[in-house]
C-alpha cells in the first residue's frame, strides 16, 4: 500500500477507536489535531526526502556511444543481421528504443557538430567533413562538455573527434578533461583507396590527452581502435565513481577502412563487416559492465546512437544496411535517419519502444536539464525532450520542424511530429554500382523535384503527395523558405535553380 494511503488508514483507525471508546467530542477533536499533526509531519518529511532524492538524481552520469557510418539495420532489435549483437539487445530490453532519431546532415563533421552544440549546421556553418589541420567548429558555440563542467562534471571523449584539428578546436580546448583518438576520419590517411596521394600529405595521428601518441597510424593500429577506445572508457568510469561524469565514445568504426582486433576476426561468419559490428557490440557490453561493477547503473543515463549518418553504400559488403531510401550523403531517410536506445533505470521505462521522433540536436538541452546546468549563452536550436524520452503522459516533440541539408545545400524539412517530410528540388547521389572488399563502387547523380512524403504510411519515400496534399505542401514550403532565407541566404529560393 502507498504510504499516503497507509497514513489515511492510520488516521481513520484512530478516529474509529475514539468513537468506540466513547471519548468526548473535545477529546476526539484534540486527538484528531494530534493525528493530523503527525500525518502532516510525515508527509512533509516524505516530500523533503523526495526532493533530496530528486536533487541527487538531477546530476546523473551520462554515457553517449556514437558509431560512424553504421546502418539502421546493423543491430537487433532494429534489423535482423546474421551475426549476434547480444549487448545492444540487452540494452534495448533495459531501456527505451527509439527507431526514429534524426540527424540534420548525413555527413561526419556536420552531424557531430549538431550533436555537440545543439545547433543547426546552417547556424554553425559546419558542413560536410573537415580535412586534417582545419580549424573546425567555431569555439563561440559551446559543447555539451562545456555546458556540464560548471556543474562539476568530469568529461571525456574517446574516439573520433572530427570537429577541428587546431589547438583551439581540439577536445582539450572544448571542455574535455580527457581525450584520446583520431582528430578526423580513419580513411584520411596514406592508404586511402581512391586518393592516397592527396590524403598522404598528412599523417593519421592518434592523440592522447593533448599530445600525439602515434604519429602515423598503421593498419595494425587501426585494428585496435575499438579496443583502445573501450579500454579508455572503462578506465574512466572506474576512476570517476564519486563524481558525475560525461563520457562520449564516438567510435571510428564501421567507417571505412574497416578493421577489427584479432579476437573478433572471422568470428561473425558474415565477413569482416560482421566481425567489426560484433566487436562494437562487445564494446557496448564492456562499458555497461563497467557501470555495473562501479555501482553506477542506476545513476547513469546511457544513449546508444547507431550512427552519425546512414551507411556509405558505395562500399558494398563493407557498408551497413538500411531499409530506407538512399544512404550517407543524402537527405533521404537512409541518410539522416538513425536510431537510439536510452537507458536510465527507474526513470525511463525498460523494454519499451517509442514511435516519437527526436534529433541529435536535442541532446545538449536535454542533458543540461538533467544535470541542472545552464544552457549556453549562444543561441541553440535543440529542445529539451526528456519528457518525451521518459514517456511522460501527453509528451510530444516540441519542434515545429527539423531541417536537413547536404553539405552547404539546404534540402528540406521534417515536421516535429515525424509525419510529413518535404524535399525542395535538389540533386542527390544514388548508387550505380557497389564496390567490394574495401574498394568503392560508383554513384550517379539523380534529381528530385518538389516532393512531399507521409512517413507514417510511406517510410521509404516512394509516393510523392505534392499534388494530393496541397495544404500541407504549402505550409511546409513556407516553413522551408523561411529557414532557407535565415540560414542559407546565398542559396536561391527553391525552384529557381538552387544547387
């Protein structure tokens, strides 16, 4: 029985006993006052206790695991791969599954900047993927780490950064106490399958806490990237049991070239890509295990985000799988639709799935709320979606729309409820011939005109309802034009030859 019900029953029982014993009205009144005082004190104490407990829980730990170029269907429970992914499945059974998490651009740096800052690519001007030695994300846009540190958080990033490769834009200057990994993509090295001469101008460096640990990463080093990131993450958790922390693990894999350690080589029976995904699943398990060993499971919010964007389809059997249209480098759902699992025992309902959508843009304000941290002074575009994540009654996505773009080209909008998606006229790449075993295939250029899709009925963007739904089309066109005018002022209005 709930404690408030027990208190009521206790008070009623005393009143009944007073009547049964024949106490006078005045005595019964005094006794009632006494009971009310006792019960009121108990209720106030319970409220204080609840507030105290809540204040402690307002500073949970955060773990964000973020893969690179993985496909929506590469893990169960989303797809049905031929290799096992038991740790991600376990995480899903212990948390809440969101099959519709969106990124605003399906290219590395732009996607990562949006997650770290809560800002549209059009605001930060982070488009596409940065090359080595580029300054990168403007420091005037605060990162999640910079937002959390004033609240006493220890912060770490172990993995692929790709938000700038200059002293003022590397992780140590952007709010992270500890960091290791690559400053950019693992294919930006002298063994690039298409442009080795161009990428060979810079060594692929492995950094550790502000210094270069490996000057020129080799193939043998690449085999260890997933293991190294995992070991650093586990060690960080063990050393920070007593202090709130933000741990960001943006894996380099399965971005090509793909590698796995010898302990997983050939283990999947599904080729090298399957081996890589099994090792990533192992990494998830090791991180979850470290939280359990440290006694931090109930105090930690875990976000597992399948990918920064859709799979790089031209790499064939070295690419992930998505059932949706197109892939990486496009504004179709195969490019910008990812998936997410959120676990927070006692706060997020376990073993549930939500059809609601949210975006990587929304992580910063959501984590800030849970940490009791102030939002950045710079403008942000993400919104707090914690009530949606935890399944609060009546909670809905607070956005009117989410924009999507490819490089510096604005391409359309998705409604905040996830139903309608409008494409402006634009060119896009589509697969002509897949590659194999690490060698890329070929794309061709196609073009889409004005297009409106009902994603609830047509998640694969096959049936254009532009003519059938003129009111919806007109409303979204106005929204898109306003966004273009504000964030892409140099891009011509849609339908006037904008490329």
